[in-house]
C-alpha cells in the first residue's frame, strides 16, 4: 500500500499521479496546526487554502481515487505531518510514502528527515508545476557571482521558445518594453471590473475560530473571492486575457484609491497552490496576443510573461540556491519593530492606510503597493527584516515562503545585500505621487521635506541614505545620490535629518 501526501499548495489535478486509478494507493490531505501556526496568516488565506484542499479531495474521490482527508477538528488529527502519517501507516498498513517536492525549505527538510523517523521508504517526485528546476540558478549562472533577472529570463525565453521568432530572436526585436509601460491612470480612467468569486465559508471560519487558530485581517461577509479550484482559476485567466491583458503593462505600476487592483490578474493564489500552471498562463496570454495584435501590443504581453517566466521562476531559483542562510540576512542591520499600524491601517499616511486597509480586507495588494508603499516605508524606517518577512508571509493570500522571502528580504528590503536587486527600492513621495492619486487626499504634503505635515517618506529617504553611506556610496546604480546630498545646504540637511528622527521617535502615531 502506498500513501501519497498532498500538501495544501499542491492542488494540481493534472499531476501524473492521478492519471491512473489504483486501489493500492491512498491520497491524503491534512489541515494541521503546524501549517496554520508557523506564522500568523490572514484569515482569508487559511480559509481559501482549506476550501481549495477540500474541493480538491472531493474531486479526487469523484474521479475514483481513494482519499483520506483530515480536517482541523478531526479528533484523531495529530496536527503535524509526522503524527498523522504515523496514524495512516497503521490504519492502512502502508509500506511506502510518496510526496511531491515541497516548495518550502522548512517542509522539505522535515519530510526528507521523516523516512528515518517513520522507518518507511519515502520517495519525492516532481510537482510538475514549474518551468525551471530548483537548481536553475546554477544552470544559468554557473561560476558567476551575480545573478541578473534579465539574463535568467532571456535564457529561459530561448530555451522554452516563448515569444521568440523563427530565427531565434525575441519577437518584435526587443527583450524589454518597460520604457513603454508603467504609467499612472489618466484622469477619469476606469479599469474594467474584476471577477470576484463568491464562496461563503461559515463552517470553516467557525471551525478555525473554535480551534483557536490565531489569524490576522478580515473576511468580509465570510466570503472568499479568489478561485478555489481549477475551473475557476481558468475562468480568472480567461477574463484576464480577454479584458485586462491589453493594458497590463501600461498600468502595471499605477495605484489608485478607488481602483486598487487595476489591470492585475489576481492569479497568484491559483498559481501558487498549483491549480493552474505557469506554462498554460503564459501560453494563454501569448495566444490572446496573437489573436488580437491590433488590440494587445507586444509590450503588454511581454510585460506579463516577464513576471511569470522571469520573476516567479527566478525567485524560486534564488530561494533554493540560497536557503537556509538567506532567511538570516540583514545587510543594513535593521532592528526596529514594524509600526503597529501595519496591523490596523490606522495611520495618517494615505498611501499606507490604503495599501494596508486593502491588504487586511482582501489579503491582496499589487506589486507596487507591496514594493513602493509598505516595503519602501519599512526599509526607510529601518525595520527588522524578520518582522517584515513575517508580515508579508502572513498577510497575502499568495504568500508562500519561496516567493515571499525573496521578494521581501531580497527585492524589497535589500537585506541580501544585492543578490536579487542591484539597488534598494526606496523613494520619496515623488514616486508615489506620480504613480497614484494617494497624495491628493493625504494629511501630509508630498512636496515638503520638513516642517509641519511634511511627508515622512521625504525625510526618511535621506535619513536612510545618510545612515547607510558606507554600504551604499560605492553602488554604481545609486550614482548621483551622495553628490546631490553633499551639495544640499548643511542647514537644510540638518532639518531633513531632524525631521526624520522626529518621525522615527513617534512612528506608531504618524
Ligand atoms: P500580476 O501583477 O497580475 O502578475 C502576474 C503573476 O506574475 C503573479 O500572479 C505572480 O505569479 C507573478 N509575479 C509578478 N511579480 C512577481 C514577483 N516579483 N515575484 C514572483 N512572481 C511574480 N508574490 C507571490 O506570489 N507571493 C508572495 O508572497 C509575494 N510577496 C511579495 C512581497 C513583496 C514585498 C513584494 C514586493 C512582492 C511580492 N510578491 C509575491 C510578488 C507580486 O507582488 C505578486 O506576485 C503579485 O502582486 C500578485 O498579484 P497578481 O496575481 O495580481 O499579479
Ligand atoms: C499555508 C497552509 C496552511 C495555512 N495550512 C495548511 C494545512 O493545514 N495543510 C497543508 O497541507 N498545507 C497548509 N498550508 C500550505 C503549506 O504551508 C505549504 O504546503 C508548505 O509551506 C509547503 O510550501
Ligand atoms: Fe504617502 Fe506622503 Fe503621498 Fe501622503 S504625501 S500619500 S504619506 S507619499
């Protein structure tokens, strides 16, 4: 008898495991405290994962497979993979266990060590999801010290023949269309509505509360608006390709108080729990572009493919090449606590209030909100990357460590000293003001660096550069920052730094 363990983010119904019905194979999925409690998750994330797991189990049963599903409140639930596997080994006289490669280092190590503990053969197979292997950083950069996303992306565009012409050149003769993308919404621009699914989840919410699982955020009307199965994931993809792709790149970085999601796909949850594959997402979008080149420009589709085939795979490659040490990196030695309003949204800074409120209500914020609003502030304020990581790993519906930590500790906090990014992503109010309408209704003044109601980003920005001069001065991408600062009138500099110190002193109240 073989027991096959399916983790909560391995809900791929097209996995080759399921191509044959076998009476000597039992599949198991388990809702367990070791997974609900390793970080405080958003309530919607736990509910969406349980709903999707339950749906997946009933689909497997329906397809004629044998399934043992353990709910969180099952009296026999030992609440860890190990204790439940022990129970199932005895119950079904199991002689071997199989599992798909876990995406998280913690779980990977745990399962790799379990064979000895359980004294039973255990075999790991591919999850058949990603376009590249765990070892792909080495494949592309063998012997090199720096790992440019662009090099990685081009390598796999060529290798997988995506958006390449017949003579092996990138379609349109260019690899990168960023210059044409990334505009703010014009005045009165209204993006199309988003598809919101409607999964009422009273039973699961009650169970989670009864069992005392600590969660964060809210679940308005106890509903999940994300896809919870493959059919819905495909519907979301189809909607994105039909209505949103045509403006994806152009407004990728735009932020707005009313149109929070803009032209983003909201596919990250479906992708990360593997209900759909990156290849089909990419192929669907490339197909849509080929069908309607008059409506969808290459810049839009290239911008999107870059996120999936580039960033998503690249982050995973960095994760497997650099863990476990990566989780300890703190290049700037930052140690302050995250402001308390990261858990309430109660700040007078309009950009942060919006991004945080939205995250608490929807378990979602788009990339630029994460990078240039919440991440930018945490870095400028000198917050401890451990805390920043825990916040991002908890709050987003799509947060799994392999893609969260590389984005947070790496891209956003530069705590890896430049493995992922070539310079820290920090900005003054200038950038936020250009890309959003947040500043228009803010208590603070985006133009002021000090004095009454001066935007905190402005002084904290210079405080950041000033305090980290020894680490950043030689970075070629930072270029003119320090000469500009040095040319600023000394009195002006003092006022800016004093303003930043004053804000840091009362950070929970600004
Ligand atoms: P879209 O904008 O529609 O993009 C399409 C897809 O591209 C996404 O679904 C995602 O799969 C992929 N993608 C885009 N950008 C990235 C990226 N930088 N890294 C990896 N994949 C990317 N993404 C996660 O999936 N999980 C996380 O825990 C996560 N944490 C983040 C933390 C920080 C600080 C930052 C700056 C980014 C983080 N991201 C994370 C990346 C990105 O913000 C999300 O993938 C994206 O916002 C999800 O929304 P969407 O599906 O609408 O994306
Ligand atoms: C995130 C999560 C949560 C909240 N709960 C469960 C669970 O109860 N059972 C489970 O199998 N998986 C869960 N997950 C997803 C796992 O944390 C994820 O599969 C691992 O981190 C590997 O990526
Ligand atoms: Fe954010 Fe500053 Fe703009 Fe207010 S003024 S919204 S705090 S950037």
